[in-house]
C-alpha cells in the first residue's frame, strides 16, 4: 500500500517540478531550476498517513529552449560581462559617477546609482538626471571616464578563479567571448588583470554598438562573432541588465552577486541561477563536458 502511495507521490511531484521548470522558476536548492531524474523522496509516516514529502536529490535538465549548464555540453558559447563580473570595480565605478554628478550639480545618493549599475550610461543619466540635455550628458560621461581612469582604475582587482573557469570551458571545446560596455584603455587594463587573452575567442565592447545593456545588441553581436546558435549560448553577468540583454538576444543568462544586486533581482531578470562570484561559477557552469 505504502509502496504504491510513494510511487503516486513521486509521479505527482515529478510532474509538478517539471511544470515549475517550464515556468522558469528556481528550485529550493538553488542549484538549478530543471528537475528530471534521480528524484528521491523522504516520507515521514505518523499513523498511516504521509506528513511530509521533500526532494532530497535533484538533477538538471533543459526545457523550452532554456539550457541547463549541468547537462551534457548544452552550451557551446559562453559570454562574460567584465565589470563587476570578472573584475571587482563596481564601488569605484559608482563613487566616480557620484563625484562627477555632484560636480555637475546633480547630487545622487550612492544607493540610487547602485540601482542602475550596468545600465547604458546615457540611459542612466536620462533617468537620474532628466533635466540634462544631450550635450551635457556626453560631457558628464567623458568627465566621469577620465576621473575613473585616473583615480579609481589603479585600485581595481580581478576576481579569483577567472582563469581556471575559462580553462575548463575551453577544455570542453566551447567558445568564450567578452561583452562589455567599457572600451579603450579601461578594457585593456581589465584584460591585463584577468590574464586570459589566450583563452578568449572574441571581444565585443562599447565601441561596437550604439547602445549598451540592457539593449541586446552587444550580446547579439557576441553570439554572431562566436558563430554559435543563440540558444546554445549563455551570458554571465552581475546585473539585471546583463540578463535582460541576454534574453533580448535569445541567450540564456546566469548571474553573480559581485555587482551588488540581490539574488532575487537577478532571478527576476531571467537568470537561471545565481552564485556569489565568478570563482563559485562551478555551481553554474561545471560539468560542461560529458562525463566519461
């Protein structure tokens, strides 16, 4: 009797979990939203009735064009944001922006600037400083860039684990691109910090597109340059705007918390999973090769 009851509950839960994955929801263990095989149940019986049923082990699978990175080699292209994802620079960036805005007579709280970290610079200014005209916005962004490069850029460091992650991806046979709004000397400095030029296939930067994230152009161009299908690529970034850009380009999105955004904000923007920082991305991107 209890055996058949367990099988019924297993079937019901399995269908329910599959349904949730199609709704693009996150499972409670935060390892993956996709549940299919090796479903195990624990059932506590008081009297003759099951009082609790919970999943003790889950394995991922891919659904509805949203690939799961722990399945066997579903991604052939990995696209990485740089600022806040590969290099630790968000506090410096925001402080530089805050100081420059103040000089232009637009005092903005740090916490407000954090909300728009990673958004296209002109779009951000249109929101936080709507009275500034186009010419003034361009002057402000140029001044901020100069301030950041002189005062803050030397203090930036790379996050741990970037090279080991990239090596694992390349070993799997997949391609890697950087997709970042930054450009010029700033980008070259970041490249010198992360030391992975030999592992990068393509770089797409602010010089290549008219609009930064969340506009999808940057990610779409990265996919084109990698010559991989959009549904076989994943964008890894630290902001909701990375995820929105990825989704707009038909690409999956994974998030890191190193940019200052809450886990819920990244998941809501479309990330299939979120980890602390790039060094922990094995939880998102491990087993990109077939298990032997």
